[in-house]
């Protein structure tokens, strides 16, 4: 098995899917058509008519149904055929439908067995809901790199010192760090004490040295919540100082990724000018620094498996390696379960 | 075996091959150089010199011979070497030559064993010859889709109701239809009685309801003759009312097709303005409606085999399915014969 | 084994690698970063960090070291890690380094076992050193064709009569020719007596008939030295009349080649105008005549193995065939030696 299928993947931000404009997005190699029903709830069906394999997106969506533009078969959000102009509707006339949930301002799709769908496995991103929209910066950046390479990038923030030296970097390499596992999550934490804060942290500590806490909590398949807090050196941190950002790496294919992010903050929450500055800084850092490096890294691997290239392992890789192993184990477990189900 | 080789394929329209301008066209993955000899007859040789594999088309054609532009070897229409500037000509110096016949304003090439060449297998397209040139509209439209998908499209004309609703569609889904086989041909027939004729049929029935007869006769590999006749409802049809169009799908590769068409008519035969209108309508329908759908269908199949995707079969697919099975059987038969020849 | 690895390949001209501008060039499918150390000597390392496989060229080169732009690991010209900001440097932290020698105005890289490196195997191109720079014309032309096809082109100069009829051709097909082997080299020689010299030779024999001697000495993998001399017919040639040109075909991949050339002359050595004319003529002949033919030849082979296509062998192919067989034997020998080393 290539993918972890019994899992929720972010298909997009809710704001990306208007009531009258369906969206086609490929996830785990499946081309999927997303649209809103009259109720506003989101439907997701394989974008391939089961009759002659035309994309359903080449037809039209109306009244909660998708009608194929080639021969007129219509399907509802459950995947059932609701209209066959050429004869009776039978139960075999189905397009694959995917369970979808909308939560935390995002659309989530279950890519595995619909019988195993489990809303309790949805990630808890309450920090997004708790933040007024004016203090959220969310976005989408498609990238030509494997999703695990992109998770490695967030799980090892020491890269900021080398890739983002002018904005975010300078404090991570010498920070105290540790990683641990808890259930299916992996956490990497850094504590930079009495450091000169990077420019990006000067909004929080205007002068002098700072204590900066950074934490990444990874959940499978490749969803990460990054927490940060910066205080003047020696000042005790409280829960209220923390700001959280979602970094979610959703595989489009093995070599391309939908990167969704959402930065939240608890200060300057109504400052639109600050939001604009922050959005520009986040976009610039990723677009001009991370994305080119990740895409070059992908290209340099030339189709080889990551482990087959025998990477050097450094202490900074602890979180990323734990996450890779966790995901491998979950995929293997799913494959075993599928094998047993097939065998029994 | 992938292709039906012992068959005639249309290589082009006669008008595409001028006396002084050779043409390279790939058919069944073979790149082939076509040129006219002094007599005007058409020669076809593999466009790859047997010496160092340079394309012969990068050389020159003169006096009925092709001379390679790399080392000067020359070949005639039989594929025999006629000049070797570097030593004696031997019988091993041959380029593959293909039997060619020019008929029905078209060039036909035999892609299989030259020893098995059989002119009686040429399709009978007498309707083209019987039509004055002023009443023929022929053309060529290369398409990035498999030739069998393109044959399916013609063999199931119910698609017109959904893909061409404003011009050709509206009467097929509810028409009486049947399909049958006769020798190696498959015929699909539709009779739409007392229907509102689609705009494209208003030249034949200006007012009121119409009876419209439509018939597609498929011959292997993927040549179809479409007959239509439209009469005011209740008026008896005679043979003279029928108009025929060739739709010929010739594989360039497994995923790209040379589509040749020739529409003929028995009315307004000298009306150049009507010809221009008709040509524009045919071109528009294919270029803007069929071709995009076929190419998207091809793309959505993502390299999978048609049957492996387990298509839903509807009554409208009867003709296309019969034609696919017929072709599969002919290819299998050819493979068996080749195996026996090799074994004996 | 695909490549002859225990051999020197030209990586470029010395003039291509400035002190402050590293160069990435792929050779035998390996992407390699070349840079100059403070001493001016050339270093070559695999352009892929052994930690996370980012291209080292996306980092920076300074003080003779390459620092990865992703996590800050630094490596010297031996491939050893010289700096790990994240912990101790261990012996496992190495990037592949390649032995490099600079000679004959060119950079040479040893692509095989560094333990087997052997400077005595460097080609002797003393004719380049013996020529004043004002009388050398060197260049680089990347080509989308396999390096052996490109060696065939030089080893069989009869092609000039067909591909370059207006400049170089006309005398080769009827010249006396012979080929022979000596050690690992293959030599092809042509003697055109009392011929009308092609335009390119009119600088040497202004009027009347000429005797023209041409010789190509091939050394593995695909380096050729072309010697020419032209004298008025019947006048005895002396060593001093000879002019030599390097034609070196270095595989970038199996289907693309770095073509390096260097023409030298012993006449008009200070004539910059003549140099400019000659450079234009060489460039034009290759760019407009050889390169298109070679690239079309490559494309027409459609991924097939050269011998699997069963080429016709002509007397003019003797040199090219000997060179191909020699190279095949050397590659097989290297594979056997590697197998024995692995087995023992």
C-alpha cells in the first residue's frame, strides 16, 4: 500500500469552494470533484464517470447532482445514480463518493473505506476556531515535492537558520531541543534562551534578548501544528502568549503536494495592516526559499526512495524520522488489515 | 499483438499528398514517409534508414527514390536499395515498404504482412466517388485520444443529445435503436419518429416534425459510415434521401488518433456557401465539443485499460461493445495465426 | 554496467569555470558541482547533500568548501564534512568526491573508483598545448543524442559528402580508406588523391587539385582527434602540414551529450579574422547540419538499442563498429572486475 487511506485529508479551505463553483482537486492520485449541495454541505465524488470515464467536471452540477456531459447520467453526493436517460437505474451505477466533513474553516475528506469513517480522527484545530478571522492568515501553495519531504521541513526547524537567515533564522541550531511521541503524534520542541530574536519575532519582543519557545506537533499523515511564544529573556511564559500555525501537507501525487497553512495570533488581532505584512512575509519565505529548495530536493532524488539513498541522520532529524517511521507503521498496519479482510 | 496489422488504414486524403511534397505520418507507431512517384502513384516506406536510422524524410525525394541525407543510400518504392555510394548494393539493404492503394479520394496503407495484402478488404466507400467534389466536405483532425474511444463516440450517437444539444442533439435518446452484426461489420441504427429535428436537420425538413433515420456501419479497425435521412413526419423515405459521412479513426499511437471525415450530400450539391457553412459546423462540433471530451476521457483513464476500469454497460453501448469485441477477436486471431506460422 | 566508469571524461573547458562561479554539469547521469579552490585547482563533488539530498549548488561555495543551503553542513574537495552545526562531524558524513585533473586547457573527471584513478590514462592532447591560443577554436555544444551516435558521426567522415556538401563534402566517398586498432584506440584514415578540394580546404590549396589526408583516432570512451592535411596534388606532405581537432563526446545521459571541440592550426595563427570565420563555419556546420541529423536519428531510434535495430553495415562503418565493440568490451571487462571484487 502506498498511502494511508483511512485518514482525513484536508481538501481545501472552506472559502475555496463557492456554492456555484465546483472544484477539482487530485488527492492521493484520485481526481475528485467537490461541490456544495443546496444545504451548503460539501459533496465529493471521483471525477470520472463510471460509464465511459469522462470527467464529471466536464458536465454540470445543479440541484446537488452532477450530470455527465457526455451521456447525461446523473449522480448524487452518495455516488448513487439518480438519472439514466438510457434505461433503468441499477445499483451498479455508482460513482465513488467520499465522506466529507467541514470543520475548522476547512474541508476534510476521508480517502479510505467509507465503512471505517471515524470523525473522532479529525484533527483538533480548535485554535483556528478560537481566532477571529481578522487574525487568521490562511493559504494554499501547491508544491512539486513529496509530502514527506515537506513534513521533514517543518519538523526540523533548524533549517530556518540556513534557509531563512534574514527573517526567521538564527536561534534554532543552538536551541535546546527534544522530541517525543504520544499516541500517533510526534512532537518536536525547541527552547532558545536569551537569544537575539530573529526579525520575525520582533513584534513580540521589541528590544533586547528573548526566550523563544517553538513546538511542532505532527499527526499522521502529515499535519503539523506549530506553536511559538516569545518573551523578553527571563520573563515567564503563560499559555496566552502562544501563537499557533497549521502546516498541512496533503499529497496530490507522490511528487506533488497541496500545502495548506493557517497562521493565527492572539495579539494585534484587528490589525489588517499587520495581517497583510505577515501574509506577505509567510508567502515570500515559502515561495522564494522553502519551495525552491524542496522542489530541487525532490528533483535531485531523481525518483529514488528516500531511505534507499541512505541519508545521514543528524540529531535535528529526530522528529522527522520518528514521523516517517510512525507513518510507515500505520500504512503497514492498514495493509495488514486489508490483507486479513481479504483473506477472511 | 497490440494492433490489427493485416488491414487497410487510411493514411490521408489524396489531396494531402502533393507530387513534390512528401508527407511523414505515424500509423500504428510506425513513422512512415509517403511520396508520389513520377506516375503519381503513392509510395510508403518506413521513415528510418536501415543503415544508421536517420529519418529518410531528412534527406530528399526525387525521381521516385528517397535518398538518405546522412550517407546517401537511396531506396525505391519497393524498399530496395538502388544506390549505395560506398560499395555494392546487396539484398539486405532494404527499408520496410508498405503496400499502398489510392481509392475513394484517399490513400490506404496495408500495415501487415505484404504477402497477405488483399485489395478486396478495402472498404467500399462508393458514396464518396458518387458525390461531386462540390458536395463533399472532407477533413483531418488529429486528436489526443485512443482510436477505440473515438469509435465509441460515433457508434453511440446518443451522446449528441448531451454533448451537442444546440446543433445535433435532442432526438437520439428516445429514438428506437437496434444493433446487429454482419460478417465483420457492426451496425447501429436509430429511428426518431415525429421528433422535433435538431437545427442541423432543418435544411432537410424546414418546418414541423420529422422522421429521422440514422445508421452507423462500423468496419474494422475503426472505420464508420454514418447514414442519415430526414423526412417530414409520416413521409416515406426513399434511398435517394440518404446522406453519408465517413468517420475514420486511424491510430497514430495508442493514445493519439488521425481522425478523417468526409461528409457527402445529394442536395444543394453545387452550393459552395452551404458547403462552407457545413464545414464550419462540423469543425466546430468536433473541435469544440467532441475533441475536448475525448481528450479529457483519455486523460482520466490515466493509462488504464478500458475494460480494467470496469465500465458500466448501457443499452446505448451495444454497438460500441460489439465493435470492441469484434476487433479484439480479429487481433487475437491474427496473433494465433502468427504464432502458428512461427511454430510451423 | 551501463557506462565505462574507470575513465577520464572531459567536464568542460578550463575557461568555463571561473574562480567565483561554480558550475553544475551532469556526467553519466551524475549531477556534479565543480568549483575552484583558492589555489585555483578544481574540485568536483556530487551535487546532492548526503543529509537530505538538496543540491549543494543551492547553497554556497567559499574558501574551498561547499555549504549546503538547507541545514548548513559543509564539505571540502575530498568530500569530507568540515562543519556540522548540529553535532559532531563523523566519518560517515561524506559527499561523493571525484578526482579531477586540469590539462590541455580542459577539466577532466574520473568517474569510477577513486582507488583506481590513473593519470596515465589521460588522453595526450599535446597538440592543443602546442598551439597558441590565437590559433585554437574551442567550444561546447550540448546535443540531444547518444554519445556513441555522435562518435559514429566523426568516425565515418563519408557523411560529409551528404550532410555538408557545400563546405566539407565531396572527397570522402571515393577516398582510399582504412581502419586499424592499436591498443585501446581505433584509427580511421582517408586519402583523397587529386581531388577537387571542398571549400573548407581552399585556405590550404588555393587552386587546382589537392591530395587530402584525413585521420580520426578514437580513444575510449568517445574522444576523437581528427587530423587533416591538404597539399596540391602530387606534393609530398610533411608533419608540419597537419592540423588537429579534438571532437570529444561526453555522455550527460544515455540520450544527451556534451560535445566539446577544439580546432588547432599551424597557419594564420595570429589571424583573428580567420579564427572568427572558422568558428562561424564550424558552429554553422554542427548546429545546422550534424546536430539536427543526430537528434532526429536519436528520436527515430525511439529508445531501441542500436544493435537490436539490426543496422546495415557498410565498409564506411568499419571504424565506428570497431570503436563500439572496443567500448562494449571495456565496459564488460569493468563489470567482470567489479563482479570479482564483489565475489572475493
